[in-house]
C-alpha cells in the first residue's frame, strides 16, 4: 500500500520545514526505520525515518524546498503500484524557497573578494549539513572559509574531510559587505521567524519588570579556580550560575513558575534553559533537574547540549519544558542588559560580564571584581519584592559558593 511521507512537526513552535537533503533517490529501495531525509526545523536539523518499506517512488519537495506541517513531501510504494491519485493530491502550502542571494552573487556589484562565499547566504548564515557542522565544531574548523559542493552551495562532509588531516589551513574571512548606499533583503531563517513571533508575543502580552543586582565575584573566581585545579576540568561561570540559580529557585517557587490564567503553576524541579547563540539566532537547550546535579555534571551536560545546539542536532525534548532561563552575554564584554521572558516561563536571568573596578570593603577602597545580573519577571505572578528576594538569595549563594557543594 502506498504511503505518503508528511512534513512532521519537529518542535512545539514549528510551522514549516525545509528539506536539507534526501538520503535516498527516486526509485531506490527504502526500509522501514531507515533514515530518509534531513529536515531543518525552527530549532534543529533532524533526520526523518521512513514509515514503511518499499520504493521511494516520488520526491514531492526537492532539496531546498519548504512545506508546512502535514504537507506530503514524498511517496513510498511498491514498484508497480499506481500512485497517480496521490500525485494529484497537492497543496499550495508546499513551495520552493526563493533562492536567497549568496555572497558570491552579491559580490558581482561589490568590490572583488577572495571569499569562497557560495555557502554563505545574505544574512551571514552558513549553509552546511548537520554532519559537516559537527565535524567542523569538533575540529575547530571555520565553516565560513569553506566553499560547499552540495546543493545550492551547501557544505557537506566531503568538503570538511580534507581539513581534518591538516591538508589545508583556513582563516576566517568576513562576509561580503553591503555596498554603501545600497541594501539587501534577507529572508528570515526558520529560527529567526520563530524568535520574532515568540518575542513579539512575549513583549506584547507579558507585563515585564526588571530588577538588577550586583554580585561580588571574588569568592566565585577563587572557587572556580579551585574546582578546575582539583578536577582538571574547565568549569565556567555559567555552570556555577546554573547551579546557584537552581538552588535558589527551590526556595522561591513563585519565580520557578508559569502563568495559567486563573492559576499559577509552581514547579518543584529546576529545569534551566541556557541561551546558546547561533548564526541564525538563539536556541535554549534545557538542563533537567539542576537542583539535583553537581557543578561537574552541569558542566558536562551543558557542554554537550551547546555543541549539539550549534550543529543543530538537539532532540525536541532537549529544548522544551524549561522552568527558568539564563542568558549570559558576559563573554562579549556586555556589562549588563535586560532579557525578554521566554513564555510560558515566568522569569529570565540576564548575566553581564565580570568587571574589575574599585570597590569598598570594610571601609577601604580596593580593586575587586563584580558582576551585574538582571531578573526579568512576569508581573502577573511575580511582584517586585519577590524578585528582589530571589536576587538577594542568589547573591548570597554566589558570594559563599562553598554552599553549592552541599
């Protein structure tokens, strides 16, 4: 019996998907459970397995095409089976993505450049397969300097493999600039579209307010150095913050909560999302039950999640179900900022950089290190005094970090 392969819903916010690569050609045999196609959702690049065994009789959405959820993208059937009725069952929701201007095309009207930019679209994103991204990340290879040989300039595994043995040395070259006085229209990626919708909805419907605190980071700096020396690890301040936030949330369930209209749902576990920056936007992989985990466990899990987020290999359950989010821009030299709440969560913590500056301790001016954090809260369920007490307790915990080991 013929089977239509439909565009699946790969995330809770996904409305459409892009066909990245067909792993089978028309006319080839397909086994049930065999990987059939790579699909780009608004959160990750996912592999779709075949529902049934048979012959891939028709590819309805080509590589580079996009389709809404539930739209047929292929047909699997027996070799001599009549599929004409299925072929006429088309929908306008399936379409071919207009070809985005590549940096190579844009350079025709710009000064000459040696950038091999066929794999970089106008908004600076690099088009690459999930495997190519993973290999590049693991081996610290700059994808922007590679010219892709896949469909529409897509960087694939064979483009990265020659660099793994050190045959070439690549240096990052910036994307082709826009000519002065000109402009360029850039199609939004699926990630960016989702961010735009959710952040607009959050800012328009959630009454935000912000509370900022400053933390003495000298004890945390010493604590981190001791951990890294004792464990031969690379513990980050984000790891420490995640643990500290989780422990603080256990004493502040009204912060670890979501608004449900007539009720507030408060959670007994700290599932903390950590914002990870991609070329296309932000994704927020979730660390589960952080209140039960050690800093070393958080470090290991966060490193794994961040690497797979950058290579777009997260599973749906790994970026859903957070109760609280931390966004850290300290590594970019940002002193302080405010973040927009990621619904349905009730709060998000924005973390700035550690600043060396004069501070007063015991009546003496000395050189110290401080860090500003800002809690954005949903005023429908959180009041200013509650947010202030949360930051107060978080500050106490970070300034006495030995408690994080208890």
